[in-house]
DNA sequence: CAACAAGTTCGATCGCGATCGAACCCACGG
DNA sequence: CCGTGGGTTCGATCGCGATCGAACTTGTTG
C-alpha cells in the first residue's frame, strides 16, 4: 500500500498506467493461469473482457490475485462497462515499452 | 534422467535443440540471475561465453542449475571451445520460434 | 600418471508465490 | 432501504524453485 501505483478504484479510464520492468512483466506472464487470461483478453473485442470470463477452474480470490499481478505489471487495467467491472489488456502501452513481446508470446503455439 | 531431452555431453555442436513452449521460456527468463546470464551471452562475440563469466555472486552449483534451466528451455546450448566449456545463446532458434521476444527482452532498459 | 581446475549432480534448507475459504465492499434492482 | 451478485482483501496452508555445500566426473597439464 501507499505505493505510487495507480490504485484508483476504476476511475473510468486510468490513462494506461506505466509498464513495469521487464523482469516483472516476464514474471507475470510466466504463470499459466495469467498467460491464459492475457490470451483471452487479446482475443476479446476491444481487448476487454468480464473478469469472470477470464478463468475457469480456480477460486474467485485466486483469480483476483492474478488480476492484481497483471495490473501491477502494467499489462492490464480496470474498466467499468455499464457498472460491470472489466479487465482490459494494455496492448499499445506494452507494445511501446517492449515491442514485439506480446505478439510473440500470444502467437506461441508451442 | 532417461528423458527425451538432448542431454548429450557436449557433442560439439548440438544442432540447436528445440525451443520449449512459451510458458517454459518465460519461466526461464523470469529469474533475474538467468536474465542477466542471457544478457551477457547476447553481448558476447558469437553469443558464446565461458560459464564462469556469466555470474558473479552465487555458488557454482546454483549457476549450474540455472544453466540447466536455460538449456532445457531451449535458450542455450553447450559448446566446447578448446576443451573449455562454454554456453551459447541460440539467438536464431529462439528468434524463429518466438520472433521479437529476445530482442524486446534484451533491450528492456526498464 | 598424478594433481588440479571447472562443471555437474545430490541432498537438504528456506522463502516466496499460488491457492483456498471466509469476511467485507460496492453498485444495482426490487 | 435492504437483499444479492461480483470482486477484493485477509489469513493460513502448501508446494515448488532458488540457494548452498560437499562429493563426483572429466579433461588438461605438469
């Protein structure tokens, strides 16, 4: 807490918070659950998706934890769509900070 | 042991073993020590460097462990240069499997 | 051939992160 | 104005991975 982090509780459109150091981004993407979340957002229209649509077989609290990690890595942000909370993938911001990384990871058909 | 892994003890030039799934590659790069190792190899001429030149403040056994992780992720391979063991970064193989990833990660001046 | 240097393997320890359940918050809809 | 659904926070547990030291392997050199 008391971080410089943009912890604003859904300020509408939080103007793309800064992307964290590579190390943090890599750690965030290294988890299978989170990578899947990122993939689903990337596939969604507007890179935005309902929280519940981003996971399948884990508890709500665990999912929320992963959301937080992704957010703190600067990969995603919160958005409110008609009163319903959504997670949005900051494609452009990440692409600007680490060009080529996301496309590469997302196309990883390994 | 008894894996399908190319555990060949320095066969001269192990013809670029296959790059592991994205998930594994990301996990390998997520560790600060390993990322630094990769950076040093990338900066070395021919992407090849003596093992001892790749780390600073950790034990030999720990370093060896990290070499193994990198190797099993398909990021590096062993080479023998005049009887001295070296680690070589498989730039081209990784670039072929995950184009843009390494350049992006290596230039991460975050 | 014997000694040594450089990596690897093995076994054990330790801390961090993934996970869960319960309690809490907040925005809507009756 | 109170109930309900969807996320978040909190506290505790558990397993995996990072680390180390010691023993082993191998290849080079005196």
